[in-house]
C-alpha cells in the first residue's frame, strides 16, 4: 500500500475512535449528572394563598421530601388570578426539575374562559396525582328529597325554582352543578359565592335549596347534627371518606357523571426523563408512607395515587369533559360578562 495513503487512513481511524470514545464518555457524564439529581432544594409552587387545602397538602409533602428525594422542598405560595399567576410561574420556569407545582382542574378550566399566557394542559408535564375530593351534592334536611331521583322529579315539575350554591363562577363546583343539571335534563339556577363556607351558610339560611361542594369536610358536622342531607357523590365508586361510605354515587342513581377534584404535581414541559422518573418515584414513596396515609385519614381525605402515564390520561379525559360542559352551558359567557 502506498505510504501516502496510509497516513489519511490512519487519521480517519484515529478520529473515528476518538469520536466514539468521546461519545461514550459524554453519555457517561450525562448519566452521572442525572444520577446526582436532585443536587439542591426543589421549589414547589402553590397557586393559592397559605392555609388552604392545597397548601396544607404541599406542606405535608414537604415534610417527607428529604427522606425520599434527598433534598428539601421549598413551598412558595403564589396566589391570584384564579390560579393563573402561580401557574404562569410554573409553566415559564426552566424544565430542569428544580421547579414543580401543585395543580388541579383549574389548569384545564382557565384556558377555556379566555386567553391565558400559557395553555396549561400542554405547557405542563404531569408527574403524580396525590389525592381526590368527591363532588358532593347536598340539601337541607328540611327539604323532602331523599335522593337524586326525587330531586330530579321535583325539578322537572318546578323548572327554575331550585337554586344551587357553589364557590364562584367558573369554579369546579359551578361546573359540576351544571354537569348534573345537563345530564339530569333539569333547569336549576346557579348562585355563586366566594367560598364553600358561604355557600353552606346560604343553604342553612334557606336562600338556596342545593349546594355543590368539593370538600366534604365542610359538611361533616352538619351531617352529624342532622341539618344537611347528602344526595349523591359524583365518584366512580362510593367514597371511602368517613361518614360518606353509604352515600350512593350519581351513577347508581341513573346520572352518568363521575367528576372529582384532584390535587397533583406537575413540572414545566420538557423535563428530562431521568429527572421526571426520579421525581415521580420519590413522590410515589411519599404517598405510600404510612405516616402520610395517616395524615390524610385524619383530614378525611382520599389518597388517589396516579403515576405520570395514568395522570396524563386523566388530564386528557377531564379536559374533554370540561371543554364540552363549558361550551354547552354558557359558563364562559357568564364569566366574560362578569369581567366587563
């Protein structure tokens, strides 16, 4: 072989080996970096003020973070804008695994009501669902209706006479009440309040005949003393919350609705697979910790763990369901009119 040709060939071979070796080395470095995650505290955004149920859940998880993630969680409350201010911060953060946030059905609802900075269902990455609250429909014990069938029968004979209270225009409880009316084929008037506590006061005061709530705990004492009657829970199966185990579901009573209020954890879109898996696994272990389960039981909260894939499917299902209801019930128009 000509000597002049040997040098270029050897050079090519040398460069090929160098590139392959370098590629392997680079891959090893990426693996090491991924294995070191997390190397610093993780910020957890809560798009609500301190003291609410979502904030309380974040604080409980905070107590388990060091044990299962190897780094602390730093809970940061960013309330306002019906959750959008906090969700904007979350969606706009770097997808490096060091900013995550608590999320609920609001991430789907808000883009349906008008322009938002981000389309949250596609700008965020589902990690795990943690808990779920059943949608509960209740009435005063002074009313004659013992179940949904009796209520629906009365409402059909007295269209527009029944009023239902909820926690605010466009909130999940408003949407759930409209879902029920639509599925049952009845006309009931919605009455918005600033909170579920105010809604309950209106029910007890006789100003409304129904109340739709997402936190059954607000009703517990009134159920015990006999002033409030639960007509149904919009769950796929009967609730496991103490005091609600024997309440029939909507589906058992012929109303094909299953819609609960979940709280989960999401990250900005684009999170690397290694970091995503590490976070999902860490939170799974937190949720399965006996002490965490005990805390939830004491609060009367049902744990409903879902991993990334199942949680993603839940987003898709709920988004389709909510989009249909908002479009068909005129809720978006009500909110637009209120903004004017």
